[in-house]
C-alpha cells in the first residue's frame, strides 16, 4: 500500500508507532485511521506554534492494501528536482504556484534522515518550531552545493549546518515562486493563512461528506 512508498519511509516506524496506543483504543470505532492521522498532523502543527487548522471527519479507511494507491508515481515531489517538477506534481491536483510555495513551508519543521530519503539535515535552526523561518533562510542565507553521506545532491549553510534540497532552492530561482517566498518571509500571518488553505485542501482531497465534530 501507499504506506510502503519510499516517500513515506518514516511514517510507519515513527508517526504511526507513536499513534498506536490511540488508534488501538479509538479506531475504527470512533474515527477512522485516516481521520486520526489528519487530526494528529493538525494538532502537531498547532503545538509547534503554527496555525490552528480545523479538522473535519468522515474519511473512510481502505479495507486492504489493494484498495489503496498502487503506484508512487506523481504522488509527491522528489527533493532532487526543480520548479518544473513541482508544477508537474501539484498543478494537476489543483494547487497553483502560491499553494506549492505555502505547502513547501512545512519544511520549516523536521529534518531529513539519510536512512529514509538519502538526504540529511534540518531545514531550519529550530526544527520543532512552526514559523516562517524557512522562507527567511531561503532569502538571507547563502547555501552551497553539498552531497549527503549517501550521495544525494543538496545544499548546506556552512555556518549553521542547515540544509536545503534542490526543490527548496527552486522556490527562489523561479521568479513566479520567489514572489511568494518574499511575501511569506515578510508576513508570517500571510504564510499561515495560505498554508492553512492549501493544507486543508490537500487533507480533504478526494474525501466526500466530511463533517465537523459536534
């Protein structure tokens, strides 16, 4: 199933393992696993200082891997690709350039793990804080070409050790993307608003009859 795709390498051993005590107690009797994952993501964003994103419920779990997505092709962008690839992945799903940049802002938290993606390092100096520092760093820091321990091309800021992937650097080299980077670097509220809109759209894509919890 989709959980086995390389892009989701950290999902099962880390995120789902942490949620297992809750899912064992409440899923699927009170809510679906998919609803729990969406809720957990939104709560984590808020706890780390990000926007308060509403969660709607009613997603239906697949009953077997055969009912899920069978191919990773076109699902998520690849970190070693550029602007054209980002648009190729997101535009057919209804996400415009602004949404692509806003969703990329999720890289303000977390880090790359070489055993999962081949890339390594954190994007920002406070990888557990959800803010607009990712965009500030893209504009203010000078990143130099670097190869991860596994040979993946990326960029590093020597002074802080933070990293950017080729897909991140595309946001500042492409003029249409860069205008949004500049706006989000100036205005955290604008980033939060646009991220909430795009993130909610992505979470609810393909889901019918979702409802707010009463």
